[in-house]
C-alpha cells in the first residue's frame, strides 16, 4: 500500500492535527520512505534496537509512541546518524503518536490499560492544554487486588510495580489512570478534587508518593514502558487489518 494512505488514515483516526502535545513529540510521519508499505511494526520507543528488529522482521513502516526527537535536538552524528542510516538503507518510514494515542477512546493506552486491569472507564482525567489524556471511573475492588493485577500486567511487559502504602482493608471506589509519566502535582491535585482514591500511572517523581500519602490517595506506579505498550500494538493491528498488511510488535522493555 501507499505510505501516504497509511499516514492519512492514522492522522485522521488519532486527530493528530488537533491534539496538543509537547514540542519534541512531533506527532505524525517523522521519517518518510520511498512510498510503499509491505509490513507494519510497532514499538514503544524509537531506538537502534527497535530499528534492527524491524529490519529482521522485514517491516518498513514503524509506529512508535516516543519518536525520533523525544530526547531533544541532536546533530546527526554517532548514534543518531546510525539510526537514520539504517532507516534509509532499509526504506523504513517512522510514524509517531504520543498524546493522541494516550487519549484515544478505542486504541488509547489509558482505555486499554484500565480494561486490562478489570476497570471500566466512564470519565475523563489528566487535562493538558484543554484536552483530557487519561480516564477515570468508579469501582468496588480491594486496592491490594488492583495492585496485584497491575503487578501481573507489568511483569508480562517486562516491568514491575511500586505502590504507595494501602491497608488490607482499603477499597478502590474511584480511580483514575494516566499512562507513562502520569504522576505529578497537577494530576494529584486533579485526583484529589475529583475524590479519586487510587491513581494508576506509569511513573512519577518521588515527591508524588509523599503528596499522595498525605492526600489519602494510593498511587500504583505500573511502569512507564509497560503502561504504553498496549496502544501501539492495537494501532498497528488496526492499520494492518484495514489495509490487509502483515504486522509485528517489537518489545524492548526499559525496566522503567
């Protein structure tokens, strides 16, 4: 199929043009190829390891969550040069979707993560420049059980869980989820205002654990990488099914 057709489909599906994001996200097509796609690959992070895996798999359209410029501007030397050279030599296009994928109601990391944990999202959470990125909902589940579910999920995706203290009797009634670096003073303040008792995120700075304890909120840090594996896989599968393409998922856990 034509690369431009895949890009147009994904841009519209994810509403790329209208979802605000961080400057280095550069959502959409980040690196073109000669114009056709034979196989799709999906991974959380853009890296040489992922590019090499895509080459082995014969994929030439790579969908990632954290794209080529996530670490900021760098000259195309050393590692950066090697990455670009590999893309050119193997005719691999790169498409990145960050917050547009986190927030998507069908293929989004937060919707899929909450359902993976047995939760049903019913509201919006984690607002960024007027757009909600996360989800929230009601529940009636022992918080320890929810931590166990998150632990099993993270383990399957090469990560681990850290949770702020929760008593054996603590029950999750209102929860919120924001994948990746979802714990911050801002999301904690929002959770507190909404009466959230359990916040599920990928990671967060140390002070969020201190703040959460004082607010009476349990935070489940389920891993930045693990909580953002679901969206790219679902998106690649949908694109492949839509255009009758083969696809593969490249796992490269960071342990974080």
